[in-house]
C-alpha cells in the first residue's frame, strides 16, 4: 500500500504552535513513529503553506497512491479550489483534523473538503492521522 499525507498551512510549525490545542510533538517526530509502526505501508509526506501547491499535489498524487490523507488546515474552511481538486481526483481522500473543529469557532464548522472526501476523522489529536492510515489497511 502507498499512502500520502498532505498537510496544509501552519502544520509545519506543529509542536510550537498553540500546543494546548495541537500538542507538543513536531509532525516530523510523529511521522517517524508512524512510519516505524506501519512499516509495511509506504507513507509519503507533503506539506505546504500555499494553496495552489496543495492543489497541484492533489492532482499529481492521483493514481500514484492508494489513498490520500488530507489535513488542509485553515484552507479546509475557505478553499473552493482544494474542494474541487478532491472532487476531481479518483484516489480516495480521508480528511483529518487534529482538533475537534466543531468544538471551536463557527468558521471552522464549514469544510469544502468534507462533501468530496470518502471519510472524515477529527478531534483525536495526532491519532486522527493513525486512524486514517488504518482506514486504508483492509
Ligand atoms: C486543523 C483545524 C483548522 O481549523 C486549523 O485552521 C488548522 C488545523 C486541525 O488539524 O485541527 O490549521 O486542520
């Protein structure tokens, strides 16, 4: 199995960013642990703070992977373009969020990704990513 995790803006500063909400582990540290734990699966990683780069990556990842795990971060709530890209591609996309976005500000209750995703996992901290990986394991 080949999966790719695509992370959106500000997820490159995980660990030092609002640790009460997002935890104190960096994504690099977390990814190392996850890759060891699920060593039979190829897990690639891409992060960008730029909306268009995320759209291009979604397009390029199509057909190359068995699954895409997408945390579009703040663009989740604003980006018609990312929503359209998820809709346009064949590869199943699981949307993840670290925090429970429904327990936060109202503007985080909207997602342009969800209507086009195969599933949504949120609110379990970094474990949300692990649950998404497991969803592709059957
Ligand atoms: C997030 C939730 C978003 O609302 C926020 O903008 C993020 C991270 C999460 O993983 O909890 O940057 O996607």
